[in-house]
C-alpha cells in the first residue's frame, strides 16, 4: 500500500526537523536531486531534500522527454558519454512502466543528412547500445513532403520527465527521506562541521532551519545562487541554453513514428514526437544568462514552425496549442550551445558537494558518483551498484487528483495540471477542461 505523502505529512515533517541532524541535505528537487535523495535514502541515511518550487518544476519539466544516447553527440566524438547514456536508457526502459520505446525516423534529403553519414552513425549507435544490425533505408512513399528522399528507422526511449522525478521523490519518501517542496534555501552557517541551513517555507510563509553533516547542491540553473548562499564566493563556470518546444494537435502530424530532422534555417537537429492527442516539436537552443528564463517568445515559436516546414508543411502560430521551455546547464566552452558537453561535473569542498549539468537519461550516474563522495565523507559503506532503484508505483486511483494530493504531495492545482498529470502539455486544450475539477478537489481536500 502506498504511504501518505501529502500536505499533512509535509506539515508534520516541518514541525519535527529542527531538532534533527541529517546526514545529508539535498538542495534542488529536479531529476538529479531526486535521484540522489532516493539513492541515499535506500541506504538508510537520514536525508532531507529542499525544493524551492514544486518537485521537477525547473529544468526537469522542460526537456524533450527522451531517454536517449544523443545520436548527435557522436558527431562531437563523445563516444563514452553516448555509451553511458544508452546503458542508462536500457535500464530505465527495463525497470519503469512509465518509460517506453519509440520508433524514430531520421530524414534524408534536401537540407537533411547524407545517407552514408546516418547509416554509419546509426550502426555505431546500435552497437554502443548493445545491439547490432545494418540500418535499412526506406524511400519516401508520400509520407513526407517532396524534397525528403526517405528515412532510416531506429528506436529510442521516451518518458514523462516530471513523472520520473516524482517516482524518485516518492521512492525516497517511502524509504524515510524528508522531501519538501515549496521550501526555498536562503543561507547557511557552519559550526563543528555541521551545516545549519535556513530556508523559507513558502506555503506557511515562515523561516525554518535544519542541520546536516553534508550538503548537496543540485539546483541546476540556480546552482551558483545556491553556491553563493552556501558561502562559496567563486561562481562555477557553466553556460545556460534555453530550449523551447511547441505542442500541436495530433492531426498536424498523423504519422505513428517520431521524426528526427534538420532545421531548414540552420541545420540543427530537431524532433517531432507524437504523444496521444498531441505532437511535441522542438527544440531551440539559444544561450541565456537568466536562470529563470522559461518564457516562450514569439521568435522561438516562429523558428520551430519555419524549421519544421519541410516536414509539417505550412503552419501558423494559431496552430500552436501550448508551449514550454527548459534551461540546460552546459559544461564547457564554445559559441554553439549544440556542441557544448551535456555531461555533468561534480566538485566537493568542506562537506558541500556541487553537481552541475547532466541529462535526464544519466541522472542515476550522477547520483552514484555523489553517493561515493558521501560514503567517503561519512566513512560508511553504501550500496551504490545498480542504484538508485525506483520502488514506487502508482496505486489504484478512483480519483487521480485526490491521489496526487494525498500520495504525491501536490500542493497547488498547477502541480497536477503541469507535472502530476501533465494536462497542460498532453491535452490539446492545455488542460482547461480539467482545471475546474482539479480546483474543486483541492478546495474539498484542504477543507477536510
């Protein structure tokens, strides 16, 4: 039976933490922080996670939702990264019911890739993923507009990114971790090798304190802000790029397979991903210096529409049902965000571990590397191999909104609309048809 994890357990946890000394405090409740919290909790450590908004509400809700090795990384010679990502993809596909394989068609033709290049790349990609076989070219049989000669098929993974975060968070909660959303870290002090963290409970509008032996900073685009509040005066070097996706109704692309194509404007790689009633198209890749720049500007929307014209034909901004953006942390130098490494970097100093970068697919690798550092700092042996495991599975839901509130700690309607159920992305009306019922459920549950 699924344990309660709700506004009530959250309130009790907040009342009881000030007299505790935790082994580890994790700042940031995205996919990396959730994975780390889950792994450490599975080892019996006393862990607390602080997330300033809702779980998975930053970068982790704005990805392309792909579990993949990054076919384009082969062009950059990042073979080890691709092999690692494919290994993790295979694990998640095998062990998670919310992850599934998708067929992808990578286009060949005018403005697209050359046949020989893709055949070689897909062959290497398959081998790195543990399979072999010569990719076969399929001629365009009026499935795509003129100018597209044909395509190669391959398979890769897909997963709802927000739900993957929640599965880790609830798994961690069920293993004894304290997971707090809407708790914004503010400042830190250190006494006798124990860190005292001050944070704001946004829901209760009150300052709280918690103590921990080790602090892990996985705040993603906000990592330097957190680092400064932790007493580190030197910013860590990373760049950020903003990726925008648009959502179209399913009739705008009736094909069953996802599509990989090159933008007709600048030849960068893009995706068309059908999902139930909608089609997700993206993404842009532009530098930003604003870690909270999740806005979707008209220029980005027009870029995606124009880029996908050879595949989808003429579409206007009126065809766009909804849109979303995510901020990626990029480790490395360069003027092209598409060529800067998407791998992660981990540093440690005086009991503070900083995690920068990373992808949805390799979050478990980052968690294991952090756990090794924690193991050394606390002088204890941790079970790391094959971890973290996702032990949580959603139970029976007579009313899914009640379930989201009572077992996945949804605090506001937006938490359900955008993340627990994803209606604002996965429904053509952006979830407007479900919004009032969700609000009514919140009013009834909070008044009980």
